[in-house]
């Protein structure tokens, strides 16, 4: 019997386990900060939100907050990042078995059932009246493309990466447009009917990308 095994995994295996545990701890801290920021936003409003309050609620120091996020707006919009991380995970599972567009539609249906959607919808509505929050929203959506493109390229090595990149950008723009046109029509608190309308708009946006905007291929009526 190898008694060294009782002391934990040695060598590279031990390092991988340690790194994995460290990454999980970092993800948990990041999650706690973002949730604390959103909870306090709901409770006290945007103007009363401070880094010190968020750090206290999350059980961390002010310094630790800034190790994870440069601002409160970035912490709040980490909920958008989570949606794209979940999207990339689901898309990776679907894209290896289905045509790309079918994989995207299946992934969208999964995301519409996620609790994360309400959080992102809430931030989108507030962003209508808070310019800095809206700017952070747009910046986060723009950065989030990095979660989708690599998964699609890897799942379909037979496809031109440039075409996939353009497609992924079109998907991102379609989702952004869905949120931006929905938010001015919704009010707080968000109702199930509001979320249903958002889901319908997101689905239609995906269908427009799938159809290649067919309705734009014919001449319109002269004004």
C-alpha cells in the first residue's frame, strides 16, 4: 500500500486539484459579490449603492471587491456574463449534435427558463433611466461575444471561422436589440407577462437571424 496517497494527491494531480479548488472559491466569491450588489440595488436603489455596502453584504473587504470588479456597475452586470457563460456551456453540448442554428434555438429555450433572465431584465429596465448603468450593460454585452464564438468554432471545425464569427456577432446584436426594444415597454416590478414578452422578442430575434432577414429581401411600399 502506498502510504503517500493518504497525504493527498501528489505532483501534477495535486496541483490540478488545488487549482480547481481555488477556481471554485474565486467563482463563489465573484458570485457572492454580484448577488450582494443586486440585492442592495433592489433594496436601496442605485444612488444609495456603495462598494462598502456591497463588500459588507458579501462578507469581504473593500480591497477584495476591487480584486474582482473595477466598479459596482461591473459587479451588477456580471449577471449578464453569467447568462453568456451558461449559454456557452449549453451551446457546447448542443452544437456537436445539431446544426448551428438549431443548437442556438435549443440553447435559447433553455436560457429562457433560467432565473438569470429576470436579473438581466431588471438591470435593462433600470438602465433606461440610469445612463452609467446602461453604458455598463452595453459594454458587458459587447465583451460577452468571447463566450460564444470559440464554442461554435470548436464544434464545427468544417465551417469557415470567419462565417461563424460574423454569425455570432449577429446573434449578439439580435439579443441586444431584443432587450433594448423590450425594456422601455416594461415596468418594475417585473411580471411573468413581462418576461414572457421578452422571451417572445428574443425568440423572434433568433428567428430573424435564422431566416436571414427574408422580409428585407423584397421591395417595400413607397412612402
